C-alpha cells in the first residue's frame, strides 16, 4: 500500500439470537447443534452471517431465526455488539446479538448448517457450567439480564400467563425468569401497587389445594410504575 492509500479491513458481520421462553415453569433458551466447523457438534445460539451487502442486520436475524429454528413473527430487540478480535477462529467477526422473549414457543426445527435444535434450561448453562461455542455464554448472560430487567419495568410477565391467571401463577413467571424464590405477600403487595398492571377478571378459581383464588387479566399499561424491582 502506497502512502496515502487506505484499504478497508476484512471484517465479517454476523447476527446471534437469544430466544427465551418458559417451559414447565423454567426459563429456556433455544440452542442449536452446529453441523459445521468451527465447533462442529457443539451447542451454540442460532445465528449466522449477513447474506450480502443489501441485507439489513435485523432482516438477517429474522432469516436466521426462520432457517435455524423455524420461528417467525417473533419480536426482536438488540442486546449489543460483540467484536473481540479472537471471538471466532475463522477471522475477525463482529456479531450483533438480538433478544426475543415469547410464551409458548413451539418445538424448534433445525435447518441450514444446524444439525439439531433444542430448548435448554438457562440455569443448566449458567449455573452448571455447560459449554457453548464462541462467546455465546456471555451473549446469553447479557440476554437473560435484559429479560430480567424487562420484567422489572414492563408488563411482559402477563404474556406468559393464560388469558386469566392467579397472582400465584404470575409469581411463578417472575421466579422462573429471575431465578429466585419470592415471598408471596410481598409479591402481592408489589403487584397491587403497580397501577394498571393487572385487573380483576371473572369468578374465583379453585387451586390445587382446594382454596379459591381470585382471577386477574393483563391491565391497560405496558410500563410498570412503580417498577417490580428485584430485591436480591
């Protein structure tokens, strides 16, 4: 290169996806089994490279979501950008990570370069030290923290319940996502103090212990005030 000339560095742009849902009252993340090198056979977050220069980054994320997991029409929001020089053995790869949180997501169907796809309990990865490819553990940590914060400040938790639900069922959502046990009385007080969070709905329902429980449904607001702040 002669003096005064400049060449663009060789950098590849990719997307990674943290897809979270509740299954059997536990927070799960979608993982794929890589069918190609590097890390062939290892578990990883769904993702891949942009197809060409004309493909928008979020469009690439949605394409990968459909191709590798068979999921469409899921709300995505950006978690962050990950670009450590050694994060990918193939070269300099910068990844834009996205988060999706949705209730009752179907069984995934692997595609393209994924050998398999499965829902995996988040605690199994973060607490038990389960290995995942690339820097996907850090991306997952960041995605889970974003999800936990959303439950503090938005009414997202009601989306994981049925059309009507009890306070106890709503508490189970918070416990699954936050990974903590909550005091029922304190939780009830916080829910009731968040204006417009939930409203009463229909007759009482008998619980498993035979006691009647009042039913609620999602209220008119989307942002909680005061927020449901975690105390742990």
